């Protein structure tokens, strides 16, 4: 096994690890100054219409080495073709355009796993919308979407996360071909239909999903097992206001009410999936938590739109940032 180097960075697109000195540059000069080129590596990785892009080139190693000592300074190099200065950097493996301050941010890559392939996209879109509503009061942060990326940047401001910029990227576990890259993941969310908790549906599929993830994963990644489509089943939890209420982050991102939800699901899970499987999870995966969520923008009483969609995610993010995993 190749050991991950301490000063390596993980690409938010392809999850390859690379050193800052290995990052390539993209020329940003106008097309009439520097002719755009076909970027086969980029086109091979990103599912967008092929178009010619700014030339990708290597910066001079001496220049980069000097600048990497002061990591917050933006590196500027001259294009090897037209000599226009650029600080736009790309991943050496996929040529994905890295956010401007990528090397000074904390990057937290999440894996998403679901039995239905639409679920990861629904989740990311719903999460982004919900976070857009709660940042600023519940979460002291602002959020920006990064072009091309399935993810976003948090700028936290005096919260329990401290003042920092955090890049969150999402990756569908089944699409990660390179086994080594899975080791870069810091957290994983497995989505299971809530109906499997109540014996309405064959659970073997879900069972396999969790088993796969525990086999695949993952040196210390934080696991959240998230039961979606909870809207249809809130009646089952009528006595448990913890499940029906919105998450409450007043006691910080430890999110005590999220812990109550997890406890509540535990019994149902044991009944649906068997206590032996539950024991396996407890023994083999640490740390982990159950959650419930809605992936719908509905207004059914009593569940709010995208009910608890941020719950497990914020707990995992806090865990990663707090423990520096
Ligand atoms: Zn990449
Ligand atoms: Zn150029």
C-alpha cells in the first residue's frame, strides 16, 4: 500500500492525491492572445460538452517550491506559450480547475452511497438549498457553490468550527474506480429507504449496501446511515418528537437531538435488519450514527421541507474538523 504523504492534497473532483508542487496551471489569457486547446484529460473525466480550453502547462518547479513555503500566497507563473501570468491551478490527474484558495482550505470529501442512483443528486441539491436557509443564524457561515463541482465551500465565522474555509466535495462511492482514492474519504453517508425500517420492503439490498461500505471503507471515515423518505412514516414516530422536530444545534454541532434520533432508530433497525448485523456495525465501524431525512421540498405538516437533511451531514463535518481526521 502506498502511504499517503503528509503534505499531499486530495482533488475535489477525482480524489487523486497530489503535492502542491505537482499541480498544473491553466492559461487565462484571451483566446486571441493564447489559442485554446483541446483538453482530452479534462474531457475524459468531466461529463460536459467538449470545448477548447485554456492551455494547461507545468509551472517552473523552482518558482513553485519557493512559493509553497508561504502557503497563503497565491502562486503566479507565466504561460509557457504566451507569457501571460496566471494563478489558475488544475489537478494533475483530471485537469479539474481548483478553487482559488484550494491549498489553504480544509478539504472534506464525503462518499455517498444509495440503492437508488438519483438519491445522491437529490441529497446534494436539497442539502445546498437547506443550508442556504440556515446559514447566517443556525450556522454562522456563508456558503458558495464551486463551478463544476458537486460540493461547496463553507466560510465559517466564529462558530464552533472556528473561522475557517472548508471545501466539501461529494462523491458517489460506486463511481470511484480507484480503490486507493477511497482512502481519502473523510466521511460516508449511506442512504436507505425508510420503508426498510418497517419491514415493508426486502432489506437485503440495504444490508448489502452497508456491508459493502464497511468492507470498502475506510480508515476512520465517519459513517452516517440515513433513512430517507421519512415523510411517509413520521406517524410511526409520533411519540418521539426528537424525530419529527427540526434539528436543534443550540448545544453545538454535537447535536444532542440527532443522538436521540439515532437511539430511536436503533431499536427499529435491530428489528428490521437483525441484531447480529447491528452488532457488526457497532464493532467494526467507529464512529457512526443513524439519522432520518426527507429529500423533498414539501410542506407537509409536521415535517419541514428537506426535513433533517443537514443533520447527519453537520454532525459528520463537525466530527472531522474537530478531530482533525
Ligand atoms: Zn483531479
Ligand atoms: Zn497562454
